[in-house]
């Protein structure tokens, strides 16, 4: 047996113990708790049979899809510009755009309140201009803004790396054949960075599906799946429902990540 094979076998036990302690055992326990309530195994269908839970699921899916679409659109434009242009202050601008990576969700929610809360900047400006009080921090619009702000740096970093690896000769060849900017973008650039788009889009969707800190900070009129799980677990002490909803949230997010990985192949796997 080669020394490399012996070394690999030596690490199998710690690897198994790590996976068992931090993944298998918690998941087995979560599945057991979900089926231990008064409804038994039917608790797994609560997200479909309970109107409130189903509405929360639909709202969470719609919000996550909207955040993903907006983040990809903004991130693609910014990544193309930054990757193709060199100018004074560019490193500082990139640092500022990636600054939200350092913020937890609670801080992002607080920033949304400072911008669009009852005493926020937009509220003060609109009141001063005689246009009423603009407040949207405590609604889905506020959560949407917070999630986009939170997800954009993650998408931007991935897309910038993909654009910089794209061969400029391909675009030059397309332009030399008479293709316009829109055609080059549609037929050359976007297909070239498609794996990165799928990878970053899947990450943005998964982040929006399970993000809790921002929703908790803005939770006056927001009902998303993460907040519903928190409410069932802490306020209602309904552990079975909270566990079933958690499993449903995890399965949906995992399915989206798996789909993106299968569509884009190794590009998503490497980026994720």
C-alpha cells in the first residue's frame, strides 16, 4: 500500500466522525422531532396543508427568485464594467462593493431601517419635500433591498473572476464579423460566463431562502419561512412543525443547488 493511500485511510475516521457529529446526527434528530408531534408523519405535509405556511413558502420562493434575478442583473453589469476597465480608484471601488461581506444580516437590516425606516433618510427627505413619509423598511420591499445588498458582493466576486477568464479574442472576432454590442453580449459573453451565473445565482437564491438576521431585524410585517420556523420554535414551542418546516426549507434549497450544479457541471461545483 502506498504511503499516500495509508495517509488517506488514516483521515477516514476523523472525516466520518466529523460528518456524523455535524451532519448525520443532527439531521436524524431533526427528522425524528418532525414526526413526533400530534400529527405524526403528516407534519411533513404542514407546509402544504396549512394555508399560512403555504403562503409563507410561496412568498419566500417569490422573494428569493426576485432577489436572485436582481442580483444577477446588477452583478453582471458591474462585473463586466470592472473587469474590462482600469481607472483610478478602481481597487477602492471594488473594496466598497464587497464591504457587505463583512456585515451580518442584523447589521444589514439595521442599515435598511436607517435608510427607509420611520425615522430613516428617505422618510426625512420625503417629509421635507411635502411628499408624505416614505417607509418601506418593514415590508417585503425592505427585505428585498436588504437581501440584494447582502447577496450582491457574493455574486460580484464570482462573476468578476469569470469575466476576467473569458478570452477577449472571442468578442473581438464576433465584432469583426459585424455583431453589435447586444449580439456579442447575448451570443458570446453571457454563454461564456453561464456556469458562473448559475453558481452565483444558486448561492444568492439559497442565501435569500434561509437568511434570518435581516428578516428578524425588519420583522414587523414580514412573514418568510425562516421567521415562521423561529416563531414556531421559540414562541409556540411547536418543535415538530418547526422541524418539518426546516426540513422542507433545506430540501428546497438543496434541490435548487443540485439543479444548478447539474446544469452547469463542474463550474458550479467549483464556484460553490
